[in-house]
């Protein structure tokens, strides 16, 4: 039923082809064979149905392109305001009518949102900048600290996951985890020259291949690929690729240089134009910025930002968050003299270096923000925004001078925490613009992407569908009351002399350096910058004969008891705990059968016993997360917890 328009239906013989007559706003529809029951309204365009096999006629209205499929699987009929175009549902299965008004979903009934059917596949766009420190986007509520107006708006339309992390903080291994949904010790892609996950027998289980084979998706990749086979084999993996080498600026034949972010936008617009319009699509846009290499933050260097964004931060003066040299002196010896220190000296050492580095880095983040905005504008122009999941995240963080070191590779917060913003048209309106503190990981993204396509993930994937954190229980893949979300995760870095493993919980982070026989423990709640290694403090107290009443040691014991046993205790409770029977009996001198031993345990002994429990918990957690039967060949005795 179309108001404000004269519509005439003309019945024809079955053999007659359709000939729509378009006179400005006068449209004619014809009654078709029983298989073709829909009347399509075309405004200002001459569209002809060519053969019975062609089932879809788009509704074109200014810049809104609507496709309607007659197969039972597609149950939604779009209602387009502005010109009051309405479709009539022709089968009982077609019950949902989304309302689009300037790309905002309108409230329906009490739920204030369209009831999206779970089996309607979404398009997926992943924005994947390089080396993005989570603190650069810690506040996307409109703060001028880093100018990201698009990401601010995306976070308001979607959800920001404030505690998101990667399981290995180095580019190529993290990118392999993105595509496979696996930890490094499972996908085993530790080599740049020929990463294992790209081989056919492993690639078939990636979300890319699964979308193509099961969902019929058109899948593309734009920008950074990272691996040495930059231009090889992509036609076997993707339907569309534009892979760029590792630079920020590229020479043009007849004009000024073009930046990598501009090239990514250009290639993405080409992808969106060339894609088959009758298939869902997925695209990874892997930006090179804000990555920095060498000392190329110098003016005119490879990672010098555009003048337009550089000028935004020209007068910004940055203050280091704490005494960097003091923090560096507190690091273990093997971290003070390695390449992480060299990265610091060449980029972040002096006050001038630090200010220029931060200005350029934030200007490059703004470049990425502008590029993402241009791409989403095109999604909206093609009326795709309301049927597309958008994921913004990064491969790893960047230390940026923290602890007097640079690079990544280390299980400190600046290295492992990366931003994550998800826009999903299925998000209930009352959850949009919220901040979620669940412990999400990069290995969750593959499962989440397949969930948006209503595809069951391959069994080898180790992540969870993040949509379970915001969808109603009847729409979720797994109900959280049946399988609660994780409260801890394993970090692994199986490379070089800095090989490390970590168990990271909501409060405590335990790091083991197997090549150096060294351990660290940090209280993230009271020490978010990880400046006070509690194990080092305990050893210092032991060496100096510090009293058991040491405040820091008491805090450590209190926190460990709460973490491992769920007991809410205070320092005054510790003496009672040390005399407790049963649970603590065996480790505190008792016989473990309900009777306390004759020896009174010290606070130091309590902490040591709890640390043994923590380490056992660490090993059990590793087996629980990844299992013991899926170990690649490179696991060996030098990495006991891999």
C-alpha cells in the first residue's frame, strides 16, 4: 500500500514479462505467477524483472537500497519512512518489520527495538589498526585527549569492552588468533615466512573460509597482511584483496603522496561497490597506523602524520604518568638491557621525543578515526549500516615508554590491552552506549563473527561469542547462567629470550619467565601501572627480616585469600585464617584433617602457601582452557607451561 502515489496493478498472462511504467511517482505493478507474489515499488528508477529466476527487486529511494528475498529464510520486510512505502507480509513466517529513520532503529512495543530474528545473517566489517594502546581510547565519551569523534559515536551506537585483551602481544601471532579463534599454542603460527594457519588444511577452519563455504559470504581483506608472502595465495583465501606493504606513505604517479589510511579507504569503497549485491559480505580493514617503526616519528619520516591531523596536536604537552626511570630501575635485569630498552631510547627517551612521539601517535589515531568514518558513511549511503556488525579493535597494544621500555611483547597492561568497540544492530537499545567490563579476548572475535552469520563455529575455535554478553538469553548462543563468562585468561608469548606466560584475573596478574626462572605478581586493582611486584617485595621482606605485620605483605595475603577462596577478609582476620582447620591446614602446618599443627604459621608462610595454590591454579587453568591434546610440535621442555 503506497500513500501519496497512484499505483495500478495490471494482470498479465503468465508468459508476459514484467514492464514497470514509471512516470515520476506513478508506478505500476503486475500480478505474477503464484510463485511471485510481491509487488515492488520503484521510485525514480526504471527497474525491470527479467526472468522468473530473478527473485529480488530492490526498492530504491534516494540513497536507501532495499533488497527483499522471497525465500522463507528471509522474513523481514523493510518499512521505509519519508515516502511511506509499506510492504505486506505474505506468509505467517514474515512477522518482523524494521523501521529505518535516518539510520536509527525505532522503538517497538515494550522492548523499544525491532525483534531481530537470529537466523538473519549480518554483514561484518572489522576495523583493525596496528599497535593501538588501549589508553589512547580509554575515554571515547567526547574527551579531547585524543580526537576520535567517529569512534565516540560508534561507542554510543554500540558497546565498548573496557577490559578486552590479546592472548599474545605481537602482530603476526595475534592476527593469526583473529582469523583462527585460537591461542598461539594451538594455531602454532610462529613464523613470518610461512604461517601455519594460512595453509589449506588449517585455513579451512578460519572464520573467512567458514563464512564462504557455509554462509556464501563475499569476503575481503584490505591493508596490512603482515606475513612475508604478501602477494601470494590471497585469491585462494579471499574473494577480494588489496594488500599493502609496511609503510604509511606511498608515492603517487601524478600527485602528492597518499597515506596508507587513504589507500585503505579507497580499496574499501571499491570492495563495497564491486561486491555481489545478493550475498552477505565480510571485510577486514587492517590499517597500518598508528604503528611506529624505528625512529621515524621524526618530521617527514615514514610515520609522520598528515598535516591536517598533526596540526590538531601541535601544541599538546604530555606528562608522563609516573617516574619512568624509577620504574625502569625496578624491572628485572633481563628486561632492562633488551631490545625493549632500545625501542624506548630511540623514540621516547627525552621530553622532546616523548612529546613528538605522543603527538604523532595521537594524530595517526585521528587519521584512523577519519578513515573509519568515511567507510561507515558509505555503508549508510548504501543502506547497509543497519544490517552490519562493525568491530573496532587492534592486534596488540604498545608500551610507548612505560617502565622505560618500548615495543610490546610483554604481558604488561599497555601491551596486552587493546580497544574493542562493537556495533551490532541486534544490541538492545537500553544497552547501547554502555561500557562492558567482561573479560573479552581476541580469540573471541572469530566465534562472534560466525555468530553474526548464524553459523556454528568449528570445534577448533577456542573463543566465545561476545554477543552472548548483550543479546537476550533466547537470542544468545550460550546462556550466561548456564556457562558464566570467564573471569581469568591465559597469556602466552613463546618467542625469544622474553618468552613468558601469565595468568590474568580480575585483580591479580601472575607472570612467569621460564627462560629466566623468574616470577612476578601484580595487584591490578591497587597498582594499575604494575609498578610494584609483590613477589619481589616479599623476597625483599624475607631478606631484610621485615616484621610479619608488614602492611604490603598483609595486603598481598588478603587479596590472595579472596582471589583463591572467595573469602572476604581483612588484615585482622589473617591470624584466624592461619589457625583455620581443613582448607588451610596442610599448607599452614596442620595435618589437613581438621586439626591444627603445633607450629604457628607466619604471615610469610601463609603467602607462600597461597602462591603455591595460585601456581597450581595457573596450571589447571591452562589445561581447562586449551586442553592437553592439542599441543603443536614447538612446545618443549623450555616452555613448561605452554
